[in-house]
């Protein structure tokens, strides 16, 4: 296969775009697309102080690398979830990455606050680890973002499409109304952006590899059997038969959302009675969780 | 040829496959789920790439959960 741009030997073929690209042209293609998304969705400006949530994985480290390359004012934010060896290795990857690139990282350790890691807490409160972890990370990120103007996360197209599929299966009106590549600041909720929303997981992994980013290859042990993985499997099957479906699914939804779900988007978010974090309930999920595990 | 499966942390000896596409079929991987790396040249391989016995390959799974 030859690169569509320069005719050199290709390193990657993108079925949904029907193009093969060499390393240099793929990096250029990837970066231009993310830059376009940042501009079109008015995600970031060069005066913003951006807190980039990193896990040690390909997406978040790739995003931090790219935003730094694009000269944004970035700081990394890592939460040690206390998931045994997995957390130790991922923290090591984040530290090596940030030291090599001169990027400062804020590290928070869940075990310091709670005396135990995410796995133990999920068992105690009998909740699926991934949904609990997501909720806790969103809360802590927002709390840590005090002096920052924007929070950026490495969610990719596969993440967004599988979340959308899950929310549709459950008809989660509130979540469907708020799912967006960019959410403006509202009350105590910082502005949140997902610049990789329209790049696939495979593209993101290829970018990280080609840019020499050493990320954690292991899967989080708590994610085994996660529903989101099942949805991704379904979407990958569909994608194989009908390339580009995942992207059309998300983009089509975002167009539809603008016209039909605006009411849901503006729905009843109000400050938590205890901490002030915006929530649809009287007391937010994070405060209710802390109450349970501190009993 | 030697194939390192990164997620499983296992090395396998694979014979009888001539292209990357056949290699993925051998392990029942879908194209969207993985990247195949030629370790010596540190480069990605496309599905049509011809494989040779002395090649040292890595298959990285790109799907992450949570």
C-alpha cells in the first residue's frame, strides 16, 4: 500500500476515510483534524490554562503531547486510583512522559483520602467499577481545576460512540442532552473539552506509537467485562461491515441533539447541598459515596 | 515468525501466514482493534503487507474500556 499523499510506503490504512498514509503524512493528518475540532468547537485558546487529565494510556498522553506541541498552556493531572500494579505502572509512564517533555503534572492519590483503592470501594458500595471510577474522576478533576480555565480529557470517537449507544439503550435523556465534545462552564462546573472526540481509538494508538509515546499497554483490571467494552465490540463489528458508521453515528447525533434535546441540555442541574458541585440530585453522587465509605 | 501479543503478554511462534490480514485472522482480531508493528524496523504494517519467516512482530490491542 502506498501513501495517498507522497506515494511512499504506507504505515496505516484508514478504512473510514479510504486512505493509506505514511508516518509523516498520518501525523500531519491526525494533528490537522484535532486542531480543526478544537477550533470548530471553540475548545481552547492560547490564553487558557488547560488541565489535561492523564491516565498513562495512549489517548490522554497523546492529547497532552499534541496540545503541548500546539503550544497550549498545559498541566497534566493524574489520579492514582490504587489499582495495584496497574496504577503503579501507569503513574511511572506518566512521570517518564512528563519529565521527558518538561510538562508539570499534578498527582492525586485516592488511597490517601480514602485509605483504599477504587477496587475495594467498588466492592463495598456494590457498584460497577467503571461507572464509579468515571464519576469520581469527573468530580476530582473539577475540584482540582480551581485555577485552570478548561479541563481536557482524551475521550476518543470509540469512547463517545459507545457512551452514546449505552445512553440510547437506556434512554438517558439527561446524559444524552449533555453529551458533547465541549461543555461550557456552568456554575461550579469547569469548561470540559474532548479534542479527540472524532478520532478513532486506532488512530490515537497509531499517533502515540509514531510520536514515540511510551504508554501503558495493559488494560485496567477492573475494566474486565465492562459494558463499554461490549458496546465497542458491537460498534467495531458494524464498522467492519460499514466503515465510517461510528463517526456518522456520533456526528448525526450531535446535529440531532442541537435541534431536539436542547431542553434536556438545559435541564435541572443545581448545586449539591453539601459541596456545591452541580448535580441533578439534591446531594451529588460523590458526596453520597463518601458518606457510605466513611460510615 | 515470532509474534508478541502485548495484551496477553505472550510470545507465539506463527507459521503458514503470508500477510498481516492472514495474521489477524489467525488470532481472530478485527482490523479496528489492533496495530501490527514490525519490531526491528519500528514501523506499523498495513493489512496487505507480506510477512517473512524472520520477522519479529508485535500486536497491540487498541481498545480500552472504562
